[in-house]
């Protein structure tokens, strides 16, 4: 386990350095997927290829679930599965040059074991997993305070807020404020570090797998909007929060 953690951290740091250097070059190719706001770049694809190559060299029997390059569906979660989001927050990466993350999760027999979420530009790296705790860079962190929704900020998906899906505008009114960063990794780091009471969005497995391992190890709650376990397939209405804020959200959304 220690060897795997060391290896994964080194791969992610290496990928992060390549991404930082890309801002000085003029060879970024931006394309769209499902629509004009769903961006993908050549660096998203190259980063996933890089991580996939490192994973397969380390464990040739591993399976890969990733956002890009046709690896976005996996039927069988037996054995060891690596779940990759090469650049989470691609819109932010392209337009802001910040507020994006590299994320890798390790699942074994369908259970999340390790999570790695790296905010590249802030150099804030949360990693850890089941029964080993959660670390920010190299310092072990304590579970955040169990605050109610009314005592903290809530991260929200902007489309859900505009349409008031599941009464999220009411949730925003109850909270001390609403934040919309467009990056699940950033939000889940913020939740783990006690900077959010909750985060609600519409996410794919690679958006929440790594951060989910970390927040659950810290005693936070995570599910779909109906309180059911996440399926690791397709996009789902995702809720993560402190235990108290989670109960507040489940009461309001009805």
C-alpha cells in the first residue's frame, strides 16, 4: 500500500508539472464534447494517457475508468480499478488557469480504498484512504467540525441553482452563502478541509470517486439526492456534506 501511494503521488505531481508548463506554450487544442460548455483539451487526453500508462506498468491487471479516450464506462468493478479525472474543471483550466484538479481513485472489489485530489495551481494535495486517514500534502488532517447547513457555505452546480432543482435555492438561503466553482475536486477538498458545509452537483464517477474516498474517511456523508448509494455509472445528482448539513439538505429537497 505504501508503495502504491508513493507511486500514484509521483505520477500526479509529474502530470501537474506538465500542465503548469503548458501555460507557457501555445499548443493547447480546445474542443467540445456534449455542448459548447463541455470542453476537452489535448492535455486532458494526454494526461489520462500518461496516468493510464503508469498504472498499467505498475499493475498490468488493473482496470481503468476515466473521463477521456473511450474509457468512460466500466461494467465490471472486480479486482483493482483506477478511476481517473485527468483535469477536473477543464473550463477553469482553459479560461482561468486555476481552480482545476487531477484526481485518481483506487477501488478494490467495488470498494473505494484510496483517493488523490491535487489542486495543481494551489499545490494543495489531499490524499489518503480507508483506515489510513487523510493528508493535506504531508500533514494528516482532522475531520472537519460537524456544522449544520446554516453554519457554512454550500457549493452548488450553477444550472441546478438557476432551475432551482430539488429546492437548491432554499438550501442556499439556509446556508451562509453559495459558491459555484465549476470543479468537483476543488469543492470536495473544501468540504474535507472544513471550508464547506455541503456540495451538491450533477457528477460522473470520475468527478466524485477520489474525493468521495477522502470525505467518507473523515466521517462526512455522500449519496445521490435521494439518499441512495452512488452507482459509479453515468451522471448522478450528488450530495456530500457534514452529517448535520446532510440531514438539513434531505429535509429541504423534499
